[in-house]
C-alpha cells in the first residue's frame, strides 16, 4: 500500500514517451496494480488500454470503472475540463496519471496542471518519460524525431529505460551516455516490459516547477 501523506491536493503524474516506448504497458500495470489507491488514468485513446474484462465494473460515456476503485478516462477537447470532471466525481480520485500522446511536447501539458483554476485542487507530482532503448537511435534520417524524444526526456524527473532485455550492455550504455551528454541530472530506471515498482512512480513529489523553464538540452549531435 502507498501512503499519500497529508497534502489535500490530488497529485498528478504526466507520463511521456515516444510512440511504442511502452507507456500503455505501464498504464495497465498501474490500473491493475495492488497499490490501494483510487487512480484516475487519463488517456487520448480510450480503447488503447487493454484492461482485463474481469476488472471492469462499468463503462459510462468516456469513463471505465474498475473493481479496484480505479477509473480510466478519455481526454476530451479541453484538458482542464476533463480534469475538473474527474476530480468532481462522487468518489474523487486519490491520484491522477495522464498519458501524453507519443508525439506530444510535455511542456504545454505540464503548464495546464499549474493553471490557477486547478492550483488548490491538484499538484503536479512528477513527469516520467519512457524510452525504448532498442529504438532510441532509429530513423536517424529524421533528426526532428530525436529532438522530440530529447524534449520529452528533458522535462522529466525520471526516465524509464524500457526493453533493456532487447539490447546488449554496450547499446544500453550508448543510450545512457547519449542522453547524459545533452541533459543534466537525469534519473534512470532500467526495466523490462515497464516492470517498475509503483512506489517510485506514485506520489513521490519529485517535480520542481522550475523544470518548465529549464533549457539544458545541448543541441550538438549525439
């Protein structure tokens, strides 16, 4: 069981990562995990989260309710409205986790969660980036893709190096070194199938608002 502490505002984690990195796998682990929290997971594609049908106790509009008290909600046109609807539910969530699109820049999403309308009700707890180490250097002919990956990592306070079982030690070190060359103070966690202890994901209070203003990316070639 994870203790949330005495803060009244609902903690929020933003989950980023390029297409195919393993974010949805991690979401499923959280939705079905034994963490004892009422977690609301916000996703762009409601159908992309593959939850065991035995856990589903109801589906209403864009909300799927699970037997363990968690809910999965589809993000509507206005993110702030979606968050307000979630926290105004009869059983308000104890934690909110938002899955950013695989091609989203997390800076704009993070700014949403420091909006004055929500400031007293939610707090941005952490930003996590999931990296597919096997495909990190794929498509070198499209440098803009690497820049997007680096921005996703750069705004994060923890990076999950996923699929480490698919690369050798040399390739894994190459990925770590490439990231560390361009970004400072990165915290890495290595994983297979995003099997990461929930205790280091939920309500850890790592986020520093100054991250929204950071510019530590070295734009030299990797």
